[in-house]
């Protein structure tokens, strides 16, 4: 289960960081928002160092999802935000169940 957790964690971080770079390259996201997305993904990938990075990275990625919605569509897609919130909660639960807390 540890391997599954880290596959999901790094996959989520890499997909979010990578997709923001693609949107920036296509000139759909401003530089500052691309940096927020990439920094959030990087913080998430620091989770093995401390569980605080897991919580901070997930919170930042949720916040950046809302900002992305405003930037790309004029307002967030709340269904998308709820799905990401549920996925974040599942990652937290999997972490607490499978990984020893600090």
C-alpha cells in the first residue's frame, strides 16, 4: 500500500505541475499562476520528509485549482474542485493508515 500511496502522490504532483507548464506554454495561464501550481506540486512531492508537506501541498493544489478556474474559465468548475477535494481526502486517509505519522 505504501507503493500505491507514493504512485498516487507523485502522479498527482507531476500531472498538476506538468499540466500547468503545458497551459503556460499554450499561453492560457499567466506565469505567476504557473509558478503557484509548480511550487504546490513540488511541496507535495516533499511529503516523505514530513507529513506537513502533504497537507500543505494538497491545500495549495486545491487553492490553485480554484485560481486556475478563474483564470481559464472566468469561474471555477466546482464539480472539478469537489472531485479534487475528495481525492485529496483519500490521499490523506491512505497516508494516515499506511504511513507512520511524524
